């Protein structure tokens, strides 16, 4: 391509070559609108939504693979890897999975048979093109004193739904690396629960290979010390880690303003310092971290435009809405020079 705005811009994934893969979440719109940016800077992609249960398997006898197939083809054509997200989760899973057909709940046996069939079909289809799967997403509770969150998976199938999901996935693709993925992963109380869950799975001989740290962070939280503690603790299980959904919101936790149409004075500089500290830490633990995936690629599209404050624009990524590098990009690039 001639006169590309990417010309002369160093590639993010090349800067971290030998450390970890650099990924981005995509959707059917951004896969087109951000095509050039994705191909330039990233060597891994994840479907933001298109591999979730409700998208792939909306009815018991119906699978819809078109968008997921397009994503894996995009990656294959460019020699990029794909992270699969996600097989078993309490959200974005259709009701039919948990129902028996006449208004009641499915039995444990039926639910596990459906889980097995879904996992086997999906994991087998993408065997060889997906290097890691989020097998179970967000099963740990945020409530103190409660290990697993209440969910239809847990309440109908029992607590061993997690072990079953990993066993079914491993059977379908013994080569795929299988991840347990969660958020608030660096908050000490929840960190210890995630640690205990994965430790127990490992002791039972369950094929779990890694822990996914979602890393939906902001300018201040979590502290770099808490992130470091989390990395150390999870790595002590002998697990490989992946940073699976990184973004750095420019708003602090209690800032609910919806009136900003551009970043405020100083916001992008503070974000650049924050990203720099975070990537220094990731680089320090590169022996334990296999990939770093952002939950988006550029600020023209981010799920944070609607979460947790509806209609509030956010600027959490390394590239602006025109796909130009932000100060955060340059500060992340800078650390690879030292
Ligand atoms: C992730 N959840 C999912 O893994 C991903 O699939 C999705 O596309 C985006 C983010 C993050 C998340 C977890 C809990 C949550 C919201 C987002 O629940 C809350 C609801 C209200 C307030 C705080 C958390």
C-alpha cells in the first residue's frame, strides 16, 4: 500500500518480539475499519463477542460460524495467532442451554452433555488455528467469603462444571493451551480465590495450563505492586500467564462525567506514564507472560464507551480514533530500548 499513515511507525509486536505476543480484540466492524492498524501492530487477535456461546450456538440445532471463520481467516492470511474467547461463561449464553423444553431447568446430566457437545464442536472446528482458549470466564465471586459466583452453570451442574469444561476442551484439542480467565484479578482477596481455584484444579489433574488476567484497569488502580503480587502468585503455580483484555480507562473509579468529547489536559500524559509502568512490569515477567491482548485496538471503538457509564466516551488504548499513535504508544515503545 502507498502513502500509508503506518509508514515509518515502528510495529508494536516487533518491539516485543522475544517477550510476548501483542493482541487486540476485534469485532466485525473493527476488523474492516482497523484492518491496516491491526495488521501493522498486532500478531494476535481475539473475538470481542463472536466466539461467545450465544453467537456461535444460538439454538440447540444451530451453529453460526460465519464471523468467527472470517476472523480466523484474517489471522491466518497474515500469520497472526488467535486467542479463543470464551467457552463457558455466565453471560452471553442462551437460555435454551439451561432449560428442559417445558419451562423447567435442565438436569445436570443434560447441561453437561450440552457443554461437552458445544466445546467439542467449537474447539474441534478451530483446532490448530487457536493457540489458547479461555475455557472458563469469570467463575470466581467478587463477594468476600464466597468462592464461586452463583450461576446456572454452578447451580445446575455443580462446582465441578469448571473441571468438566477443561477436560472436554483438552479432549477436543490436546495442543491448545487452556486458560482460566477473570477480572479484578489483581485485587488481593479475589486473587487468592483465583489462586485457590486453579491450584485445586491442578491438584485434581485437570488440564489447565494458564491464567488470563483481564486487566481492565484505570489511571490509578490497581497499583503496580498489586499487579506484581498477582503475577508472582499465579506464576508460583507453574502457570503461564496471559494478559487478556488490557485497557487503561482515563477516568478514575468515581468519575461519572459524560460531557467530555476529548481527553482533558494531562490525561493522555498520565495514561502514557501508567502504560509505561505496566509494560515495564510485563517485560520484567516476560518469562511468565505469553501474550498481552488489548480489549480493542484504537479509540474509535472501545466497549468502555458504554461501560460502566452509558454514553461516556473513553480513550483507553494506544492509538487514537484516527489510528495515530498516542503518547501511550510511544511510552510503551520506549521501554523496549532499555
Ligand atoms: C469482560 N468482562 C468480558 O470477559 C468480555 O467478554 C467482555 O467483552 C468485556 C469485558 C468484564 C466485566 C466483568 C464484570 C462486570 C462488568 C465487566 O460486572 C460489573 C457490573 C457492574 C459494575 C461492575 C462490574
